[in-house]
C-alpha cells in the first residue's frame, strides 16, 4: 500500500486528473453492470415467486382431493 501511495504522491496534478478520470470511468462501468445484474435478479425473483405460488396452489388442491374434485366438477 505504501508503494502505491508514494507513486500517487509523486504524480503531477495532470496525471492525477487522468488517473481519477480512468477510475471514474471504471466505476461507471461497474455501476452499469451492477444495475443490469439487479434488474436480472429482480426479474428472476418475480418469476420464482410466481412459480412458487403456482406450486403452492397445485399442492393445496392435492392435499384435499375431495375439494379438488368438487372444484373440478364445478359443484
């Protein structure tokens, strides 16, 4: 860590600005990637929630076959 600090301390103001610019661009790229990942996670979470609800509804009807048969026959 000290080597990096010494290197940064020896940089000119112009070099530091360029370095900051590169870091900012890298951070912006990472932020965009994180946003895309978050969108994907949100979508998968929504889809998984729907699937779990479907499974729960399916198994609920199988737990009580008489009610399931009544619903199927419309009585």
